[in-house]
C-alpha cells in the first residue's frame, strides 16, 4: 500500500512539510486530509508517482481528476461545479504543485549544467527529466492561460 506524500517531501524539502498529521476539513466540505507518509515522518519509504497510463482520465465536462490521491495512491475525482469550495481548493493546490515543479527545475538545472559531456545513465536521465519537466510546466501554463478567468 502506497501512502500520500506531500509535495514538499516529494521534492526533498522535508523541513517544509506540514502534513505529518492529518488536519480537519472545513465544516461541510467532504474532504479527508491524510498525513504525509514520507520516511521523514514515518520511517517507512512510501512514494507515489503519478502514472497516467494507470489513471482513468474522465471526458471533458464529467469528473475532474483532483491533484491528490487516496492513501493507497488511487486517484480522486470531483463531480460538481467549477466554482465549488473544493474545486477552488484543487485549483490552488494545482498552482502550488506547478510552483513546486518550477522550483525543482531551477534546483536541478545547475546539476544538469555540470553534467555536460557526461554520458552515464544518471546524467542522461537527469537531462531528460529536466527537459520533460520544463515541457510539462510550459504546457500547463499554456493551457491555464487559455482557461476563462473564474469570478473571485
């Protein structure tokens, strides 16, 4: 069973993780907050990596794939209006995850630069991961810019 791992722990920023214990959802919001299962909190390695081949993506206008998972790593979906409290929370979390990705990319770029000319598997994988993360952030920014602005 794979447990939830916070974005901070996923990026190696363990001291910034504030999810060592679950917190309560606001009254009336059907959300369960889970505790981060990172080894820095639990002593057990539990990493969940998004696998789009294993995640059902609903058709547009149906369910929304949420930016978190269950404790066992299963996807969570939302049915409802885009302006609901839970939907707005998911929007905020997605933005934070994009920022985490951007910060991770900035952290890894100096490592990639130092590996110029290196031809081992780790160097190649690091370069490819940095390029892929850069592309994913660009696509997310592009798609986000095309979304209509929600009334605040």
